[in-house]
């Protein structure tokens, strides 16, 4: 099956599925208006169903949020590097550890892994000493003040640097300044890892949109040549792609390598850490803090739903799989989420994303002024929301005689994909503002008891949903990084008060951004230019001011 996104004019069937997300998102709101015009009672019942569905989702999300946070804290306490060393000689390690008492679930799982590996034939499971981690850091025009700390974080993980290959993938369109930075960083870190090299991605290559996918694919192909020259097996290399501001938790590569070795079907797997947008959370404006925390918690929640987990931002995949499927798509600006579907169809449905309950820390959006920051945040979110472009890609590969994936299995995934994007668009508007719609739309609604009571009922439901907000606030304080000395203790007050902005941010940066992206997709005004998010720091923003 062809796994590439079409270029140029689409077939009619493809275009119809491109229109589908926007049609659903607009249609759900339009249906409220139509039902309210016909009968305020019908409109009220319809809205009540929507609001109750939102409540159920909010409470379920709060439950998973707590579970995800517990999982993050639990894995922090594990020495994954020590466990990785146990895998070097699983028989000996199993004999030593089998009788040691422990009530930890993770300890029990580790013993089971050792038992299975000890019973397997020699060579069935790779040894840790065989495995290398390749890290591709994508950059466009970020300065050394952003890139160097990112590379230093890789240096400081508990995984041996002599088993790390670091590739700085930089854009040729970044100009002489970016090339000079790449040269300086290569000189600085050349002897630190097994190897370090920079790869320049030429601008304007055929069949490419201006996006991250083309950059990291070009770098990975250079990595492939490098491995061939060194005589290294692709299956012994795990590739992690990340942005220029991403900083792994210290245990990341040890944890990743451990999970990679212990899974038998490893070629058909990707590994997804939790992206937490908290690095600069103290420095960004309040609206951006709310959005960053919301995105962070959504990523925590996602790891508790492995059946619906998708590639997002920084993620890892085996090199042999990447080579076979020609790496990432160079035709979309949302190469991370699309990589799930690309892999899913390449492996005929035999593909899974394994959650890693550890963090890769990222920056919340911050530009060089308040207005620029607000705009940059919208640009980032609308790019993420353009993941709705995967709907036609998935649908046309399911509804075909050439289908290579199980029908029910793929249909459930398509439903979740459509629902996730449509919900982003309509839900904040209807939950926040919909309670008054039947009364305002139909002048005869005053005679409907249900329509008159609807605002009160919605208010009660929103109050119950505050349980989820309360959980979010409590956990947000737990995952906050240490307060910088430049801020006084009263800054904590702002961290609490900021949550009153949720109705505003959810409409402006969820609904509006989703409608924007889906509308462009429906009209065939394709987003084919990756708008790079500004990576301002407190120091650079202050200097520019």
C-alpha cells in the first residue's frame, strides 16, 4: 500500500474526507441552532446531552490524570540504568533477584522480564551493550543559548555517552548564522558522544513541504549512510527525534532502551514519553501557562490510554523500521502524529505506541513581546490541529478493496481520530456559551420549562466539572519546576488565579484554532509551511525589549 500523502489535486473521495471534520464541527453547532428554532425543548435536550458528555469526559480525564502522575512519580524512583545492566546477563540477574522481597509492581515486572529472557534462546533478545541511541535534534534558527543546554541534557543522562550518536539537523534556509552555530556545536561536542555531527537540510527539495519532517528525514538518511559505513545493524539503533528546546529526564535513554529490549515485537513499536511544557513556565504570560499546563496534562492522560496513544513531538522508533518505511513524511507539517498512521498502514495494523512514563521537558510558547507570544501560541496550536488532515489519509486506506488493516480495528481508530478533532472545535463553545442558546434563538422559548432551566442545569454541570479543574490545579503545583530566584513567593498567587482564564483560552486556542485548520483543509487551502515557534528565553526576550 502507498503510504505517502498525495501531492497536488486530490481525488474526489479524498476531498470528501478532507471536508468531513469541518462539516462535523460546524454541523454540531448548526444543529443546536436548527433544533432551537424548531423547538427550544429539543435544542435544550440536545445541548444537555453534549454537556453531560463533556462532564463524563472531564471526570474520566481527571481520573487518568491522577493515575498518570502517579506513574510518572513511580518510574522516577526506579534505577532504569541498573535494571538495564541486569539484562546483560539475565540468567545470573534472575537468580540473584528472584528471592528478594519487594511489593513493587515494577519490580515484579522486571523479574518476569528477566525470567523470560533467561529462558529464551541466545540472541533472541539483544543485550544492552549492543544498543545505540541516535538523537536527532531539529533546528531552524535557534541560537546556542537554546541548543547547548539541550545537548548538555543528553550528556547528563545516566545512559553512557559512548552509546549515543547525536545528529544536529539544521535547515539550510537558516542561512550563514545557523551554519556557524552548527559548526561551533560540532566542535564543542565532537568527542563527547560515540559521535556527533551536523546535517544541513537543503531548501526546496522536490515533494517536500517546509516542515520538520523533511529535515529529520534528510538527517536520518545521513545517519543510515553513517551506520552502513560503520557496519552497525539498524536493529541495534533506536532513533529519538526532538525539537531544539527538548530536555529529557535523566533516566530517559536507559528507560527507553530497557523497554526496547524487553519487547519482542520491537520493530513494530514506537516509544512515547510525556511532553511537559514546563521548562520556562514561570516566565510566560498567564494565558500561555494555562495552555501549556493543559497540554502537559493531556499528554499525561494519553499515556494512560495506550490503545489511543499516538506519536507526539519527541518520540523514538527503531532504525530498521524507519529505513524500511523511508523515515517520516516530508509532505505534512504534522509529521509526528502522522507517523503513527504512516507506520500503522506500513505494518498492516501491527503497530503500537508504547507509553514511557517519563518526561521530556519542553518550553511553553514565549516570543519577544506579549502580543507576539499570543500570536505564536495560536500559530502553534493551529499547526497541531491541522492533524485533522490525517482523516482523509486514514479513511481512504480503510474504505478500499486494497485494505491491508483489520476493518473493525481501523474503524475504531478512525472514529477516535475524527472525534478528537471535532471535539476540540465545538465542545468549548457549546459548554461555555451554549446554555443560553435556545432562549436567545427562539423567542417562544420562554414557554419551555426545560429551556428556562437549561442555564441553571448547565451551571450545575459546570460546577461538578470543577472537580477536574481542582485536580488540574493541585497537580499543576506538583509538576511546577523550582521557582526562579528572580520571582517573589507571591508569584504562586498568579499560578492559582490563572485558571479563571480557562473559558477564554479554550475558545480562543482550542475552538478557533481547530475551526481555522479544519476550514482551510475543507476549502483545499492546505497548510504546507511549518511556522516555527519562537524559542525566546527570559534573557533573550529581555534583551530584545
